[in-house]
C-alpha cells in the first residue's frame, strides 16, 4: 500500500503505479498495489479548507473514497461511537471500517462491558484488540513492569500500554489512515485541530467530528439510541484508564478529569514522540551508526589487503626475472 508524506514544496504530487506504461496515466486497474500519494503542505491545507465546510457524514464518505488502508481507532468514547454509527449507515464499498481498540489492561469494567454491547450492535464492524506486548492481564503487567508504572514513569507506561501496541497494530494491519474521535471543543492541544493531519510516521489522521460540541455528540447518541459508557451518567465525560480518570464538575473542560494534577492532556498516541520514544529512536540510530562504522572498517581492511596483494606478486615476478638474467649471465 502507498505511504503518505508531506513535502515542503507547493503543489500536488501523486505517483501512481504505471505498470510499465509511458503515457503518464494509470487507472490502477492493472495492479494490486495502491499508488503512492504524497500530500504537500499546500494540498493538505486546501483539503482542510474544503472539508471544514462539510458535515461529519460527508467527511466520512470522503475518507472511505479517498484513503486506502483506513481504520477507526477508538476507546469507545462518545465521539467515536457517533462516527461508528454514522459509518454503519453509509452505503459504500469500503464500509464498514475495521476498528482498533487498545486494551491497556486498566480500562473500567464499564468500558469492557460497552465493547461487548458494541460487538452485538455492529456485528459487521470487525474489532482488532491490541494489548501490551506479551502481556494478558494487569497482574502480569505489574509483575513485569512494577506496581503503578503510570505513577513511577508515566511516559514509559504510555509507551508500553498504548503507543507500542498502536504501532504494532498499524504494522500488522498495514494501516495507512485512521479515523479518530478528537474534537476541538475537548480543549487542550485539540483546540486548533484540523480535520486531516499527517503524523510523524506518515499516518493520516482524520477527525470527522472536529467541529462538533459535546452537546451535539450527546444529542446524536440519544436520538439514534447508540450504546454508550454507563460512566457518562455518573459525571464522567472523557473515559480512559481507571487510574487516571475522574468525574468532572459542571463547567469544567470535557477532558479535565483525565490525568488530574499532571501536566499532560494526551496519552502519547496523538502526541509527538515522547521522551521515551525519542530515547528508543536514539538507541536504534546509535546501533545503526555502529553497524555502519563496523562495516566501513571491515571494507577498509579488505581494500587494504587487496592493495598489498598485487605488490607482493609483482615483487615475486621481478625476483624471478632477475634470477633468470643472472643465470644467463646478463646484467640487469
């Protein structure tokens, strides 16, 4: 499948698979591979300007038509549930979209109960569940990484429980684009959210309900009788892990119940690389550099050996010729 990147120059660059044709045109019908689509900054800005004017259903239709490798990432919050319900009602060859759920092993029991209800309500939407690598339950997590890792090293916790499983899911499923449940009205870093973004890894993130308020989302849920998390009836508005989520007071920001007392508003999935992720990248880059240096040293040694070898052969040849001349009584 194609990769999506942002270029620095203006204009639109699309590089289709041409199946050997020299005309510069391709329908894509002759190849199983999808074209490589490159979004420039100017193109992405134009797309956002156009999608900004559309309703969420229209943005979802555009996503289904335009983006290969499309999935919906969800923790089954209200906004994600609205998008899921809308998708279930769109008649499109690419619908329904598969779901990706990151089971951190620390979700509320109410959240897990909602997952079962969603499976029954939307049986054609296939759900992919990813857990921390090699770990099946909270007891194993604590035994492996220590008690309350979210307190002792919250960035490491985010990496193990959320970021790495998400990256693994994207690699396993060949994810190229995802639908998210983020909205501007949720505040924090989401206040200036675009409809379409491209992250550092080249994954396209579409936020179809970016323009909606919490009230609009809630009205849709009630009108269409969409199943939702029971915790929302107990003062919660944004639900994550049980250890970092609290109900909120009237008038507080929608996500103010998340990570109270900490200077953070995102779990790492929608952030730029955390310090721990940067550390891992630096380690990988250091190993790669070390391997390159070792390869260069080995190549230099091989070249040196090759250079000295012919000289030795020439010396032997010269000595042989001198000996022959001396034996014949010829002065060299």
